[in-house]
C-alpha cells in the first residue's frame, strides 16, 4: 500500500518536473523575442510627442465647440427674426389682393376705361415637368421658342411669369395641358371700349396699371386704390393649404366721371379723321366746349391709337395736339382786337376804316389782304377778315392795353386743367413790342396758342364778356360758374353779330353754316413756321365758332394741319367740320333749332353763288 502511494507520488513529481521544464522553455523564448525589438531603431516609437501638440489639438476642438455655441446663440438670440422669416418663407407666402382700379366714365355714365380680371400664367421653374413633349406644347401655346421657354424656366429662378394678362383661350389650353409646376392666377387688365376715338383723353396704363398718359395719369392717385394682402401656407405644388395671420382687405380706386360726352366725342373724331383724309392733311384736332359750364364735351385728335393695343406706336399718334401743339392763331384773333377797340370807345361797329392796299405803312412794311377792299366798317373788317383793318384798329391802342386783354383771355398761360401736357403758348412782354409787331399780333402773327386755349378764349363772346375756367371732369350742377369780366355784355353781343356775318353769306366761312341753327365764328389760315421763317406752301387751317349764336350753348374749335388738296383757307377746310360737329352736338344735347329751315336753304343757295364768284 505504501509502495503504491510512493509510486503515485513519484509519478506526480515527475510530471511536475516535466511541466516546469516546459514553462521554463516558454519564458526563455519570450525573453528572446523581447530582446529582439529595439526601441531606439524606430523613430516613431523612439520619439516622444511634444506637449504643445496635444494642447493645440485640444484648443482646436475647444475653439470649434465655441464657434458652434456662438453660432447657436446668434441664431437663437440675435438673428432669430431673420431666420424665422427665412423658415416661414419656405412654407408661408404673402398673397397680394389687388385693388380694382377705378372706372373712367363719360358724363352720362358710359364706360371709357375699366379693369377686368384676366388670367396670368406663372411657374416655379424647379417644379416644372421636364417632359420635352409637354414643354414643346407649352412653348407653342405661349407663342415662344423652346429656347426662350427654357431660359425662363431656368431652375435658378424661384418664380417666373410665363404670360401676364393672357387671353382666356391661352389659359384654357395651358390648363388642359396639365403641366406640373405651372399655375394660373387672375390679374386686372385695363379695357378701353371707345378705342381710338377717346384715346387722347383717357390715356392708358402700363401692365402694372400705373397711369402713363391722359386721365389715367392725371388721376393716378384717385384711380389706383390700395392693394390688400393675405398670408397663406402653400404646399410644394403651390396650392393654398391654410390662411395664417390677419387678412388686410383691398381698397378699390375711385371712379372718375368726365365732362366728355362719348357720343359727341366719337362723332367729332370721325369728322376730323375724314377731314384729314379728304384734304390729304398731316393731322387734325377738334375741341367742343359747353359755353355755360366750361366743360369739355369732346377733344379729338387724328392720328390716334387704340389704348388697348399699343404695339408699334409713334410719337405722331401719341401727341394730344389740341393741348400740346401751339401755333400762330391768325385771323381768329381779329374779333378780340375789334372787341378791345369797341370796349375802349375808340370805334363803333359802323366806324369806317380805310383798308386799301398800302393804306397802312409801318417802317416801310405794309400788311396785305387776300382780296383787296376799300373802306370797310369794323363789322366788315371781321366779316371780310381784313388784315389791314385789324392793323388799323391795333395801332389805335397802347401795347399795354392789348397785352392785358390777351392775358385776360388766357394767352401766354398754361390752362388750369387737370390734364398732363397742356402748354402755355407764347406772348412776349408788351414793353418789347415794336409797332410792326403790334400790328401783326392784331391778326394773329407774333404770338402762339393751342387749340384748347383758343376755344376757351371764345367763351368771352359766348358769355356776355366773361371768360370762365374749363374742366375735363363733370361740373357739379349745384355750383355756379364764376367768370372774369373781359368785355361788356354789349361789346360781346356786337362781336357775336360780326362772327355771324363772318360765317354767313359774304363772309369768309359760309361753309360753317348749320341747317336750323344760327352760328358765328372766325376762320384762320397761317403759314407754318420753319426755322426762323415761314414755309411757303405749308399752312394750318382752323375755325373757331359759337352756336347757336342767338343763345350760345357750345363753342367748337377745329384745326387741320397742312392740307394739300388745293384748299387751305380755314373757312373751306375747317368750316365744314365745324358745321357737321355743331349740328350733331346740338341735336345730342337736345338744343332746339333757332332758325327756320326753308329760309336757310335759300340762303345757302345764294351763298354758293357768292362763294363761286369769290
């Protein structure tokens, strides 16, 4: 037993010895490997990291965190409003609620200009479908090339209009195309029902409905109104999801009621247009005033234009000649010269004046008449339109007297009217007048005026010597018209009688007579100025008159520029236009005839015979 135990112990000791030998071998091998690595031979392992490098890295990390904290503080505290707005801009939109521009109407309520809602096509370029076939169709509908469409739909643009104020047919086709990213809204577009006839009165607006000409410009602030707004949330397709914030309602513009009568305006435009064509003239104008109120019933020019379609417009079409063009008024000034001579008591209507050739000589120069006459009364000087007789009357007066009278009737002053472009004309100070200039001014040379100024000046004869303001808007019925006295009622009545003679048999403008109505007026013919002199074969022809002469209701002034069909005297060229416009206007106003028709027909037959022999 003891032997077995020893034997077992012996085995255990032997195994232990063997294990100890094995472990000792392993340790020796490890020591051998360790001793084979030399730290001094590897620069990466041998060099020590400098302390500043670790500190620098820690500083960089700290600085980065500080910058992030500063940026966060700026966004949350200092720039909060800006970033809030930028965030809202990604989903919130402020939609304008455009105000409707006020209407422009004539004295009876007929619309001359109004705004109507029309479609406008717009897009978010980034959202637009890239299908080339659909884009080609879109370009064709819009009437543009594919390259132009691609340029507009540049993804760099957040928003773009493809067509503003499109027609309904174009909008319908684009809607049927169903192109993603293309949308439609309604805008207001200005419409002008009277077209060319009222263009120079009404004017026009640009695409933003800002007045550019005429009444549209003169009353811009009143017509415009004030736009409103509505804040909404849109989805990525541009659709309104919900309203946010308060809605600011729009305030529509005020309506403007003009003094113009649309029917009178249309007829006046037709007549001056026809006169320009018949006389192969350059242009023409007509002004119709209400003698009782100073309201402008018509103001027409030719050439004209359509305010709703203004492509390829020229300056000739845009010019409102009745207000902007000034000219020497010629013989239309003779009634004022005669009126001043009568007012100052220097002559009577029946005073005889010598008007023979060279009966008046001023510094070697003498005025001439188109047809020679002998002795004429003051009445006949106006009837026959004698330059010599007018010069004689002028030389009886002091220059200051004539200047004050010219100023009183509005010459040399801008008309006080709510309308752009009205001009002052020319009237030199009286102290610089020489006798020869005073003589020529008596029959309308050496000064200038517009057709509107002339029409207003004739209110002194229509209103018993008072001159009144003129207006383009309707005069309130309950407000009296206040004028300034220029001549006495008797002198005004005497001049009206002379004007009736001038527009009747034996006068210079029998073509101005109107069947059923008594009329009176004065023709004018003057060479056009060119440079420092006068063109030998270029004339302006005009006629200014009153009707009915027995109880004046209207004043009509007509001007035809450069007639070339052989006729150029004012009575022959402008007189017929005056007659036609007066006849139609008085009928439209409901003015009863003041003459028997049959006797007038006989008188017209007689004046034709006189005219043929003249």
